[in-house]
C-alpha cells in the first residue's frame, strides 16, 4: 500500500469532519494513511513516493479587516523551505492533492498556486453561500470516473480559480456565471497534481458522485492511466 499523508487544519471549516472523510476515501483507494494537523508534521514524514493531501485553510488573513480578530490564532505564512520541499516532492515524482480551501492557502508563496495550476485570487475569486450545487463532469471526467455524469451536493462553488492551460479539467459548476472548473489534474516535472475545489464538509465528500470523482483522481495520482 503506498503511503499518503493527509494534512487537515485551519480556519472556519469542519476540518476534523472533512479530514476523517478524506482519510476514509484515501484508504478505500488503497493508500496507507497518516493523518497530520500541521504542515510541518506532514512534511517531516513525507517521502518521495508519497501522496501529500492538503485539506487546510491557513493564510496571512491580511486582505480584509474582518479577519483581524482571528489573526493571532490562525494567520500563517508558509516558510520558504517548506514550499521548496513541496515543490521538490512533486517535481521529483511525488503526488499532491489539494482539496477545497487548499486553493486559498499560503498567499505568501506565489509558487503554491503556480504548482496547483490555479487558485484563489483575492479580489477576483469568490463563492456563493454554501448551498445546493450541480456538479457536471467534463468528457475527461466522465471517462475517468465510475460515478454519475452529474451529481448534486451542498457545497461552496469557488469561482475564477483560473486553471492553467495544461490542466485537465474533470468537473465544472455553473452557479450563474458560466461553467467554473472545480476539479483538475496536471503533471509537474515527474510528479502529478490534483485539485478538487469542492469538499466543504464530510457530507459533500461522502456523496456517491463526489466520492467516485475523488477515487478517479486518487487512481491517477497513484500512477494510473
């Protein structure tokens, strides 16, 4: 069983719940899971062939004064050496899966969204309130996933994450501004990267259609075709 490091932690989301659901999905896909609640602990255990799954929301919290009361507890800047460790892990053949709020993480590191192939842009990206959304798989997503072509979940639909041209888009959401890519895959160096911008909570992650999409992403991240 290949090893997977699942890092879950952060601000204003049910990370204990979503982290447990993700650990179950990763185990079901055949990985040996180690759960961590800090990126430092995750990277300390990370080996070249591992999957690093980031399910977290930690960033500078400087974009809006509404976050000021929470900065002392939750604001975080990723050290440069940790960013280099993540980049080198992927480039040298490791795997990375960024879930939901991970697209917002570590705004002090421009290399993070570059590695993901897209991400949250303050002043551009946004999401409607948590609510029912319909997720539509692209042709590539339908080919890879054994789940439903479309599925409905209660989640946050991130808009304007701007995935790069080399990303293979698997799923989209249209909440009134046209189709928004919310799941994709890309290769970086010898490694593989997946992004699933859905997954606010355990209910979303355990939905049959969403779980099948994640399983397909995990299969590819583990070396599948």
